[in-house]
C-alpha cells in the first residue's frame, strides 16, 4: 500500500510536515501552534507526539484545528500493531478554559484498534496558561470492524 512506510520514513515525513507547518504558521492567520506529547491508554499503551495548528473561523465563535499525530507501535494480544501517522481536522468550541472538539482523523494504517483509515475524532482539552491537557478518542463508529478505537492523553505547549 502507498501509505505504509518504515519507521524511519514516517519520522522523516513527520519532521518535514512539522517544519512545513511551522513555516506556514508564520504566514497564515493561525492563532496558536502547539507541540504535544503523551501516551495512549486503555488499549495498546504507547507514546504519542502531536503538532497542532488552530485559528478562528470567520462568522463563528468556534475555531478550526488541524493536527499531525504520530502514534508509536504497540502490542494487542500477541500481535504487534504498527506505528500510525494521522491527520486530524476538528471544529473546536468551549466554555472558559475547557475546549470540546469534533471532527475527523485519517490514519495511515488500519490495525486491531481501528479497522478503517477514516475515523471520527473527539477531543476534550483544558487550558492552563501556555500548557494544555488534551484527551482524544478516534473511532470509526462501527462503520467497519474492528472498532475498538484509540484513546490518548497529551500535554501540549502552546506557542
């Protein structure tokens, strides 16, 4: 499959896209750039790294949010599950320091957690000054088996 890459290639692609987003952030109306790190939990615990760009939506009090996320490999039962690279787009609104997001995520690899590349994305985040604690969930909502989903928590620094 075209989107399946060795680990080193995924890391290089992620670094390139992160640099591209940093360059883009200086040229666009983006309000925030965040770098986050954390871990999946519940199923297949592994490291997660995330780069998020967000900004206002004209005519709405909500924000758009785009993310590049790298989820490390993990074990489910006896089977090794591959690294996963994801692109995520959300509509985010909130009350005070609490943000709620709803959108979609496109995952590079299907695995025992998510049986399809296209998934729904849910997010709950709490802002603490320049830091943000985020809980995310990806699931294909039963459109294809398996549908266990992935849950992870991130601690991000906002630029």
